C-alpha cells in the first residue's frame, strides 16, 4: 500500500504575523498564527509548517514565543524553520514545541551542521529547505539561493540536494523562486529531478493555484504538498482538495467523521 500523500499548509511569519508574498516579495498580512494553525488542524491538514522568513536576513533566532503559542494549538506534526543556525538553536525550537526543524541557509554555509543535527535529534526531525531559481548555465538548470532567496550561490540545486540527501535527512523542501506565490503551478521538473535522485521525501512548495497543480506534483514525485496563499485566502480548502486527490486515485488521509 502506497503511503498517503500529506497536505501541509505553511505559515510564513513576519513580526509575529502570518504573511504571504509573491516571488518572495510583495508581502501581505494573512492573520494570527495560532488562529490559522487551529483552523488548519480542524480542516484536516496532515502537517503544518511555520517559516520565520526574515530571521536569517535580520540575523536573529526564530521567535520562540510564537512557536510556543502555535505549538500548543497544533494537533499534527509541526515543522519550524528560519533563523536556525546550529544544534543549540534547533534544540530551542524543538523545546518550544516544534516536532521537526527546517534549516536552509545555515546548512548551505556549513553543511556539517546537517550531520550534527541528524545525529543529535534523529533524521526524522530534520528537513533541509532549498530555495532555488532557474539558471540555464548550471547542469540541472537550477541554482541554490540563500538568505530567504536573496543571495545567489552559483551552486547547482540538484547537486546540493544530493549532498543533503547523503546526510540521511528525512525531508527535502525545494521552493522555486520563479513559482513562489504565483499560483501558476509547482516547478515540476525541479520536484521530479530531486525525487528521482534522492531517497528523502520531497515537499512540493511554491506555486499551487489549482487542485490540478497538487495532483501534478504528486505525479512528479512529491510526498508532501505544501501551500500557503490558496489555503490562507480560501481559494482551495483542504477537505475538497483531499476529495479531489482521492478521486484521482491518490492515497490521502480523510478526516474522521
């Protein structure tokens, strides 16, 4: 039996509020994190992500008080990222109530930190997020960006994903800057390339606008379907998305009656 696909709303955080941008900019407010988290859990989300999108750029740790309050309201596995730089900051976030942590820029700058976290907390608690943009000059056509998508690295995204996978992390979360918030569909070649070359589960992130986009991501090899705008602004609701995926033969966890 194939493992069910999980639906993962994402709370992008700025100044303690949920926000949503397009292509990582043009940010607008989308509500209170605790209220959003409760609503998503009640709607049948399988997991929940919270990303403190400016922590790394502002050179500060994750807002632990917000994590703590949100964790108390969450009834599903809860991943937190942004501003996590080492095992000490990861531990603080896990102690605040997160089930898993997501690390991106710090992992790229010092890859050994991935191995340290896997050893300290276990591979199932570590997600490595990779922000990418298209670059036809690189072998895979994608380049790794860090600092919330602001800094180009010159590194091929698929090569970096394979290196990350070698540390034994359970989840890789690639977000395509070109697709982020645009509602034009996930970057399917990116998902497919990483899913085909890595043993970690791949999260589809950035660009969902229709229910068909979610189905296309599953076909490309995604195990977890992350979205923000379409859920925050009720363009798509989780129960109807799950029914749609089920009708397409995708295994999903339906809410108990």
